[in-house]
């Protein structure tokens, strides 16, 4: 029984320590190039990682910028996030606040205790006498089982801040885009 407990404890520790509980999502813009889109003055675009955990910041930012360049070509100009917006220009600031997935799990366990009763009888006879033997044994049986399930809950939270400072306009708005998905593992 002692070896069984030790084996279960080591297995459980290994199982729990081998699972990652967070993974970063690498977003991609996979749009084909915009044909025939030519702007006299390109739109200023910037990307900022606004997450608390800055895992893979450079990789994520570069992937987004490369996707924007591929889709919009010379119609955009990549600038710093805190750059001043000159008059007669449009600025789009892309700030991502969440791009990742958390792992959740649940273990369901069950326990069963049962009594097992066994009986046996034997009879032997010889020339002088007969012998009858009867035996009964009771045992308690302990059984347990568990099953587990896990899932990844992915979240993406991106804010697009658009500022239009062309001479006939002075418009500014923020568009939050939030999505969540659950994937059973």
C-alpha cells in the first residue's frame, strides 16, 4: 500500500508539473494585398503591446506590422505609438491588451468500498470415519477511480484608436475588439 501511495503521488506531481497553464497567441493578418488602393497621403499606423505580461512582444508586433505592410503596402506609414499626429493626417493606433490562452482543468474522482465474502466446503471419507470442513472469509475491497478533462480558454482584446485630423474633420474614436474561445484539450 505504501508503494502505491508513493507511485500515485509521484504521478500526480509529474502530471501537474508537466502542464503549461498559459500560452501566448501569435496573431496574423493574412489578407491579400489591396489592389488599386493608392492614397495621396498614407495613413499613419502604430502598434503597441499593452499587456501586463510582455511575452513575445517583439515577435507579435513584427508579425502584425508585416501583415499590415503586405495588405496595405504604400498606403500606410508605420510610426511610433506616441508620435504626434500632424495636421491633415489620419492615425490608427493598434493596442493589444490580451493575446493568450489560460489552461483550466477538472478532476472527477470516485471511491468505492465493498465487502467480499467467500465460502468453501470439503468432505472426505475414509474406511473408518468421514471429515467435513467448512470455511468462510470476509475481505474489504477498496477501489478508486478518477478522470480528468482540460481546456484552453483563449482571449484576444485589441483596441483600434482612430484619429482623423484632416482639415474638414476632427474625429477621434476607439473601437474595442474582444473575442474568446474554448478548446477542449
